[in-house]
C-alpha cells in the first residue's frame, strides 16, 4: 500500500512540475494578444481580451488561479473560438488513442516474436537478418518513412489513402509509420533479455524436468524476459507521443498532435496547456501501469518494495 | 532488473584489413563525409544555397530525364540548386546535433559528477531533476516553447542541449560511484590529490568508454530531434535550411518532384544509421559486460 502511495505522489509531483514548467515558459514568451489580435486594434479592445483571458493579473496570480481552475476541472477556454479547451482536446483523444494503440500493437506483435526468434537462433542468419532490420527500423526517421510509404502506396500503387482518417484503410500507413521504429527497439530488447534469461539455471531445470521447447520458451523464459521489455515500453511512451505528433502531421491524422501543431501555430495558450496536461497525464499513467504490470510479472518487486520500507 | 540492450557482435568474415567489419567501415566513411561537409560545405557548394534561378525550376536529379549537369541533384521550386542546399542543410543539422550533444554531455556529466561527489540532498535533488526530465514529453514541450518563443537560434540550441542530458547524468553518477572506491582513485586520494584533480585526471578517463557509447546513442537522437522540429516548421526556418527543413518543404511536391523530399530524407537516414552502427560496434568493443 505504501508502495502505491509513493508511486502516486511521485506521479502527482511530476504532473505538477510539467504544468508549472509549461505555464511559466509559455507566459514568459510574450503577450499572446500581440499575435492573436490585429496590430492596429485600439487599447480598449486589447484590454478587454486581456481581462477575458485573465492575462492582466500579475503572473503569480494567474498561476494560482490557473491551478485553482485545474483543480475544478476548468482548463480555460480556447483563445481562438471560445470553446472549452478540454472539450476540444477530448474530441481528439480517440483518434490519437486509436493510432497509438495500433502502433503499440504492431510494435509488440512484430517486435516480441522476432526478438524471441533472434535470441533462440542466436548468431544464425535469422538473428543477423532480424537485428540488421532492427537497426534500419530505429534509424529510420518517422517522417521519412511516412513520406516513402505515401510515395509508394498512395502515389505509385494507389492502394492506400495518403491522408485523413475516414476508414480503416486510413489507419494502416500512419500506424505502420509510428509502429515500426518501436517494433525494432522492442525486438532488440526482447532479444537481449531472452539471451540473458535462456542462460539462467531455471531454464536448465525446466529442461531436465522434461518440459518441451515450446513450454520452456512460452512459460519459463518469456514471462521473465518480458520484464525489461515492459520497462522500456513505459519509458518510450513520451518518445512515442512526440513521434505521434510528427506522424499525424505527415498523414493529416486529426488527433491531438494535429491539434497541437495548429494550436501552437495560432498561439492558443489554453489549448496548448491543456494538451500538455493531457500528455503528461498519459505518460504518468503509462508509468503507473508499467509499475503495476512489473509487479505482476515479477513478484520480487512487490516483496522487495515491502521489505525495503520495513 | 536492469535493462540491457545487447548489440550484435560483428560477423568474423566481411572485414576490411585492420579488423574492422565492412559495415562499420562504411558507416565510418559516411560519417567522415558528413564531417567534411560540416566543415567545408561553403567551399564545396557550386552555387550559393539561397541563389534563386527562376529559369531552371524543378529540374530533376541526374539519372532522370530532363536533368542538367549544372544541377546534379536538380533544383527546387525557386530554381535553387538542391546539391548546394543539401550541403548547407547537412552542415546545419550536423553542427546543431554536435552542439546539442556536447551541451547535453557536458551538463549531464558535470551534474553526474556533482551528484556522486556531494551525495545527500544535492544528489537527491539532481536525481529528481533527472527523473523529471525523463518523465517529460520533451519533444512536445520543445515544440510549444519554440512556437511561442519564436525564431531564436539561441533558444533552439538550448533546447537541443537540454535534450538527453539526463542519460549522461545517470550514467556518470553510477560510474563515478563505482570508480571512486577502486584502487587507483583511493591511491591518488591517499597521495593528497584534490577531488577535482582526481575526478578530471583519473576518474573521467577511466569512465570515458561508456560515456562515449552514450554519446553515440544520443547523437542520432539529437539529429532526429532537430530534423523533426525543423520538418514541422519550428526548428530551423527559412531563409536558413537544414535537412529537416528541406524535407518539410519537399513534402509539398511529392507528386511531381519526389526527390525534393527523398534526397534529404535519405541523408538523414544514412546519418542516423551510420551513427547507430558505429555506436553498436563501439559498445561491443568498449563494454566488457556485454561479452559472454
């Protein structure tokens, strides 16, 4: 229980730090009304908007009232169209979740089996091919892969749509673009971890008990080997969100990333801040989930954490 | 359980004289070329990279029909020579990545030493900062900062420098804590050397291998960081150019001039690929814990 408390406290602290950091950096970058309003507007109108958006108060008061608003679930209103910022962001979440979820599924379904195979047939041609492809996979810039896919499958072969999100066909290329880099990384970590596990004494025990190869790999090796892979997956969520922004831009996928690039281009402070909070929340909860899965996969983590506190 | 990433040991065959694997030699060659471009781009370029020639717009690169020897890689929508632009773009990207990596390395290594040396509350504070940096979606925050702060080179370099410092800090701290108790460090301490002297002259050279490996991991990521931001139109902006900015511009002409996007994209890809190959090779050589 204390373990959970400490983890959640840390998560809340991280969230608060991100919110604070983003708040001050964005506020210090200049007066948003300079950009949002026409140059020749009269001072009275400017003051009206500054009051409306709460920009006239001292920075510290703005920060306090901002935090107070957040505590009540008030994320502010969009400077552009006076809509609730949170509403705008929430409408985009399913699209990004769909894209990200599919990409993670691709990464796992591709990366884990390939990594396991590479480890089982270590130093064979299979291992070399998989690992060679993995180096290609994670060196490939996301935006470049996306453009190559568009060139080949949309412009040359005319099989897949190059942008938008109407049908399942639209999902294929963005999800592949986002997923392959992570598949490559996961394949590498799975291989390393499997190689480690395969040399452990309990693998010999399993063998001497008469367990078949499938049972040994599936039941004895894989659960143990997956612990570091899960850790990596948690650490990579932030990176993945960054790449999602790029991927969504390449394929005009109407998710949070597109909203962010648009909001950033129009200096829509409230929306940008809201997106930051949502993304930070996603990362923090991903880490909490990873910690939980970690404890489930490796009972020593739970026991160890309990023992240390005593 | 620690997370390990075990690079593939190079095959015994396929080596050039000197014992370096062929793939690694190719990667070294490409990186050497990139460094030559980084230093001498202005001398090599046949045209000024911003030179506009409206009579020769959108000519294709050489093997294609309609290509022109005067523009071996073709020209863009304003008739600017793609080869010259590629040189300058590569120079900008390489310089920024190098600068960003160095700032991150110096900052991270210094803080890592500091944390290990002082211990206690300062150590805690630095490691909390490390965790915080690792827990932030830094790319996205950078995107927002750049968009709001405007087109400032200084801020862009600072942001790139802050990217990845936490990895150096974590690695350095761990290594220093380990190295401090080893015979040689204890011996020079016994001889009365000051901590700064011990760290700089004795500990740093001894832990430089893993730090170098960290550098090779960080460098391609920094290149991707810069090119991605520039691709989105937020990093390097016109009239300056970088590989990412060129790719972002070329993206609008995929239908009739695919090379405008593909050529700079390929250069980015080969740079990160070469660096990853080199990094793996270095790691396999320098990190004895990976051998078995």
